[in-house]
C-alpha cells in the first residue's frame, strides 16, 4: 500500500474507533463514577460526581505556576487586574454576565464581582456600547473582560483598545487559535498587539499602562468540543494563555453526553490535567461546578457564580441557574441533574465579605 493510502487508512480507522465509542450506550447509573454516585446527585456515600479518571493533584508549584513565571518582576503588585491578582492568591474568581447595554448595571455589579463577562459572542451589543460602559465607572473593581466573537486580530484590538483587561475566546479547537488569542492581546516583545489609539489610556491612567498591561492582561480560552479536548495539552501549552475554561453547555451539546455522564467527566478531567501540567489555571462556564464534582475544588474561574462579597443583585437570585436575562440555562444534565449542592467540594480560600479584593 502506498504511503498516502496507508495514512488515509490509519485516519479512517481512528475516526471509526472514535465514532464507535461515541455511539455506545451510556454506562449504567453509577458505573465509572467514584463511589458510584447517581446521575445529577452528589453521589452515594459522600462521593463526588466524576468519571473513570481521577483528576491529578497540583504539586508544590500550585496552579498557574507558568503564568506566574512569565511575569515581569518589575510589574507593580497587587495587579490592577484584580481577577488575575485573586488567581495569583489562589482564590476562585466569579463573574457577572452583561449582554446588553446598561451602564448603571455595570457600575453596580462591578463593585461585587471579580470580573465582568461582557458577552459579545451571543449578543447584539456593539463595541461602542461596551466602551461606554467601561468608561462610565473606571476602576470600579471587577476586571472588564470580553467574551470575543472570534480570535481575529481586528476584534481583539478593539477589546483591548477600549480598556478590557481580559479576553475570553470561545470554541478553541487547536493551538493555532490559542496562539492568536494570546499574541494579539499583548504588546511586543511577547505579543503582536498593534500600538493604536483608544480609551485604555484614560481608563487606566497613572498606571504606566504600556509597561504593565502585558502582565495585567488575562487571556482565557474555552474548550467546547471533543476536538478541543483532544488538543487540550497543545492548547494549554500555548505561550501567553493564562486560563483554560470548559464551555460546559456546548461541550455537552457537541459531544451528545450529559454533563454527569462519566465520558463527559473524563473529557473535562483531561482538560483539567492539561491546564495543571502546563502551569495554567482551570475553570468552568457554569456555577453548577462550584460543588459536587471531582473538579470543583480546582475550578478557579467561573462564568457567573456568586458575588465575591456575598452580594445578591436585587430581584436576580439564583446565580448560575439561568434565572437572569443574561445567563445561559444550564443544559446537559440528566432530568434529576440540577446543579448539585451536596456534598460540597473543598473550596478555594474564602475572602472577607468586607471586600472582594483583600
């Protein structure tokens, strides 16, 4: 057999194995879970929901060791990106999602969350509307971050020029997309962000922005497909990526597996282990992962979730359960699979209710 035909045959064989695995019936309830927990519950006998794999544990370097190692020692601490500073202090960070123009809302919730998730993938907001919200209350507290519509240079340039301190790039399937996210969000010599105008100089005035923004920028990539899971190590190894976060709803939708299916849990544990191996932070796009899962204790970054000072938006209770206009509903759980509340996984070190950032 010629070399090209031999290569094609190998690829087709691998695809067949993958498709066969995906088409198999799910294991019986409890099979492959640590402790045999039932779907959607905290498990029996105090077990956490997981798969057939046991998440690896951090060594003495802890989470994010590579992110910390790339910091310029001359960059002043604490960082003005308070979400990134919290990660460096081994604290869990949560956000509030804003997907429509509302400066008053932004200025209020920015006092109580680690970062604001400006939704530009699934919204009709304009860049100018996001710019106006960030300008309405500079240095409000929460780091302004944008979930991007894509990883194009032109889009990332707009997000950074209006003063965002972080970008979140969805549906990253390979290291090339991760590379673009990282390099277009930072200035040389580590990146390829273009020097241009924008309001960033007014928002972060007095902070020597040009010399410090590379270290204050928080670059997050989302793995939401099985292709991304397969490339998790290459994605996590990409220079300049700080956080690898699961897009839990889409990964469940694209894989066809419930979030409590052991196969799904094995997939996210592979991503968890890749982030740990390459010294990045790990997160989930869903407050259902705060408790009850084998990865809960290591989930350092969450879309939505509770406010870092315990504050609750008036009339907007039930954070993370799809009860507010800007939140996605939690999907991909079995009928009994509401976000588990027991047993609780060990949480990251708690902060004083008096302040989100002390």
